[in-house]
C-alpha cells in the first residue's frame, strides 16, 4: 500500500508541475507550437514526440530484378528485408498508408524521389526507379516490422552509367519558389538564418496561388498528412523525416516541428498534394 501511495504522490507532483509550466487553469500548446522552446522541460517534451529512428538490426538488400547491375535509366529493383538473424520479415504494419517508404537521392542531393515499393511477400518489395544519371545514390527505406517500431535502413548504391559533375550544394538566398501554378515559401520560427543544431524549430511552408499570392484554401491529405518534409545534410549522413503538425496547419500553411542534429548545410524537401498532384519543393539552408 505504501508503494502505491508513493507512486500516486509522484504522479500528482508531475501533473501539478506540468500545470504550473503550461498554465494554471488550462493546458495549451498554442504558443509553444508557434515558438517552440529550444531548451528546458518543454523542449524535452516536444522532442520526445520524435522517435530516434534506426535500422534496429534489420537489413535491406537492393538488387536489379534482371540480375544485372543497377544502371542509369528506368530500372526494376528488388528490396529484401531481413531481421538480424537473416530471416525475411513476412509481416509489416502500414505507416502513413504504406508498408514501405523509399527515399532515393543522388550523392549531390540534386535528384530526389519519395516512392512506395509494392510488397510481394516473404520480405520482398519491388519498385521501378528512374535513375537519371550514374553515380552514388542513397536508398533510405522506412518500414514497420509487425509489432515493432518504425525502422529506417540506409544504404549507398552505385548506379552504372555516365555520371556528370556533381552539383554544389549551396544555401539558398531566397526562400520562395514558383512550382507550376503555385508559389511556395519557407520560413522558420527562429528565422532561417538563426537555426541552431540540437534545438527545436518550427518550419512553416506557405502554399499560395502564383498569381494572387493568396494562400490556397485547402491542401489535400498526402499519405495521411497535410504534408511531409524530408531533410538531409550535405553529406547525406544525417536524415530526418517529419510529418505536418496538424494542430498548427490549415489552408495553405503547413507546419513542421523538427531538430537539426548537427551544424552544416541541409536540404529540405517539402511535399504536399493539391488538385490531385503531389508537389515537391526543395530549399537549402545553413544550420549553425
């Protein structure tokens, strides 16, 4: 009985402390979401919402379906998912409407694809991928093995064929772009030139009509969210994939909470759906 009373006391103290921090009569995250704290108790709470995603001992082997080398052009590839014992994973749980999300990027980050392989059974997925040029590519597979947590596996492959000079990754000076009939801009709660490594930041994409510059009335759900944001550093060894903060997103404004783990140059791809079309827009920033 004493142990139960002690545990109840601890829980009561924690709840009371949270109320003191967030407001005596009403818990609200509005101001926190708009200007997320960078340090302290609330920052810890916000960051705890983000899973530290690893491969958890799973492996993904990528090969061309025809048995030849993966080469420039449209190539059918197979992705075999195995556990740490080398046994194919046979059951998966959907994550954002898909059993696997596959991110394909060239080493210079100039080429980006977010695709969804078809599950064939016995741990095997297949997908046709257009490789516009030869050279190194990063394949990032996201999936949830049955009754497990979300898992991310990263691997470098070399695509055979002509490899033109790599494009230099340079931070953007302007953070708005025209994509078809849309105008898309990016801003941050701390200012895009003030983002610091290891601190929580809110990224805001605004999707507007290119002629009127008025935000669109409504974006369509894309993979179960108002938007997705894929983030890689210039070496492609730091990877972040976040979904829209739905409680803070409306109309043409889409918000993302995230943390940039290290200093350096990062490329951010925002993905949204409007009038049945998936729009992908990239921006490059410097994190200090």
